[in-house]
C-alpha cells in the first residue's frame, strides 16, 4: 500500500509542478528582459512538459552569470541577506523558464549555486597546486569552463563567497588559456 501512496503523491506533485510552470511561463511572457530573453530564445525546444530535475543546464549557468553581471548589487551583500530576496525570486523565475533545465524553488537554486561554487573552488584549488611538468600540460588540470571562470571572478569579489585560501590560488584556469584563448 505504501508504494501506491508514494506513486499517487508523486503524480500529484508532478501535476502541481506543471501548473506552477505554466503560471511561471505566462508570467515570464508578460515581463520584458531583453538580454536574458535573447539567451532564452536561442533554444528551440519547448518547456511545457518539463519536470523538476536535479541538474541545471549550461544555459541556466550562463543566465545565472549574466544575471549577476547585470545586477552587481547582489555581490555587495551576504547571500542570505533579506535585501536580496526579490533578486532571488526574479532569478529563480528566469532560470525556471529556461528550456531544458532544472525547475527549482529559490532555496533549491541557492543550494545548487553553493554546490557549483564549491565545485569550482575545489577544482581551482586543485589546479593551483599543480606544478613542475604537469603545469605545462593542460590535460592535468581539472576542467573549468568559460562560464565557470566568469562565475569565479564574480564570487571572489565578495568576501562572503570567496574561498578563504584565495591568496594561495594561482594558474587556476590554465586549461582555458591553452585550449580556448579569450
């Protein structure tokens, strides 16, 4: 009986999320955000039957970084500052409207970005410790993307999000400099 109840509950949750997503899409169509909308329109797939997923897409990472770049005030406060609530709600709405990506609540997006930041800093820390001949080989470095680098550069400007050992990190993005010149 427990299995049936769980399945029923999951169906109800999926139905509720579909309704929320439809309302969110309608709300997003009424708002105008030129640069972010341009990014969203690049993808041609539809969003109507998308369900909550754990992973954010590359496009959602790009939207997140663009949003932080356009709203620099976010980086001037601690992450959980109530003054940022309206920005987080707006960002969550925008991210949830991106085709082919995760659908999450504000708290879940915050956790997702904390996890991403942790991973980027972990890789950056690893990359900064490579020395000798390994430092000459880009394949020895943990993979970090251009979007990771843009986010990293935003995060390190805020003492609340910068890693405590930032001063010791060097050659963090060596793999990008070799593989993808900017």
